[in-house]
């Protein structure tokens, strides 16, 4: 079991220590679940109540957060959340890298090019003309299709599939079950029913991209679906054919983007956002969870709702909708008063 003292953790994350630096800690934990031999963190003053109640032995806190606690070690730092990530790594060191080389059960076509220091795991398939860059790791059961390319230092977890001619940049991390290059969803009505529209494009992924588990990235119809540098995809994200996602964008869980839509750099789409096809979402735009986007969104704008509107407008609509029962009762009362007044006038005629 790994043990760290509060003093060691303070040095690790450049924190100022208050309290007993010799206390031994065995791991990280949530603030409300931590034991006396565990370390936790407080992100900001909004969570000060949790600090007062925690049983943790040590807590990372903002530099200026007041605390009456003298019975635990406080590690004061500028950014407790980021510092806590370093603390977690101190207790959970990464597993040793897989052995360099090709596992005996892997199938690698003679024409495939394998870079120096690459690791090809059990039951992997590397097809004709594929290129695997230096120090790439393919975990068990990865499939790299014909003429596909994987940039150096990238890691593909178990069950990842790259279809033919897909290109993946350097230092990418692709989690289990993700598929890049499956056919775009294209059909046209023919005499005998739906006829498939051929999908002859590819998928081009930049450097430093991370994709969560079970994402599905469709190939372009005749050009490419493109994902820029530094893009981060959560689990279960679907990008349809010819979508373009520019550098630094975040797409959270279950986002779905229809064909030929362009998402600008550093945009953020929260969980379960659905985007119609052939739209433009500007750089730096932010779209709230479960929004349905059916119109272009200007750079830097915040949208929310289904159908999505400017965030302020949607919040006003939600506020008013909460008052509908009261308004309904008032309207009914006014209708009764109006009916009574009309009846009274009729009687006096």
C-alpha cells in the first residue's frame, strides 16, 4: 500500500502546509466520505460546509479559505482541484507500459509499417499498407484497417477500430470500443426502397485528441470528417459524415452532430446536445445540456434549450413556464368575472 505524509503531498503540489505534516495518508477520497487516513480537497468557499464536517486527515483548500479546523492538515494552494489531480497520481501511479513488440497472436500484414518502440497487443489486426508510428500502443483486439495511419505516441485501447484510410494524429488517446471511419448514414429513396449513398471519404484526426469509450466517427461522403488538434470527446459521442470539429473543442457525453456541420474552435457542447446538419457553431460557443440545435450559433454565444435559444431567453421562458399554473387559475377567475359582468348587463336591459 502506498503511503504519503501530508508534508510530502504539500511539496508535491506546491502547497503551504498548516497542521501536522507527519500524518500518514493512504489515498484520496471525496470530502464527505474520507477517513482520517485519507486526503480530499475543497474547490472553493462554496464547499466550506463540507470542510467543517469532513473526517479527512488532510484537505487541499484555496489559499484564502478561512477554516476553524485545527485537527486536520490543510494544504493551501492556488488551484486545489488541479493540485488534487497530482495527489491522486501520487497514490495511483500508472501501470507499466506494455512490452515493446508484436504479440504472437497479432496479425500484421507484411506491407504494414511498424515504428520503433511500438507495442502491438494480443489479437490485434494491422492491415495491408497501414502505418503505426513510433511508440504507439495498440491494446488487445485493436483493428487498424488498410492504409490507415496512427501517429507516434498514440494509445488505442481494446476494441478500437480504424477503418481503411483513417488517419490519427500524434499523442492521441482513444478509449475502448470507439470506431473511426464507419459509413456515414446516407440513403436515398429509390424504386425499390432506400438505396445506400456510397461513403468514399475518410476521417482525419489531429494531434493530442482524446476520445472516450464507444464513440462513433463516420467517414465523409466523398471528402473527410475532420477533428482538429486538442479536441476532447466524452463517451458515446457521434459525429456524422463530413462534420468538422475545430481545435480545442469539448464534446460531452452523448453529443450527436448531424452531417456537414462545422463546430468552431474551443466550443463546448454539454451532455446529450443534438445538432442538426449543415449548421455552423461559432468558436467559443457554449451549448447547455440536452439542447436541440437547429440554427447557426454565433461565436462566443451561449445557447440552451430544445429548440435552443440564447441562454438568457431560455431561462426567462423556463421561469415563466413555472408560473403557468398560477396564470391559468388567474385567467379562469377573470373569465368567470367577465361572464358574471356580461350576465349582469343582460339582466339590466
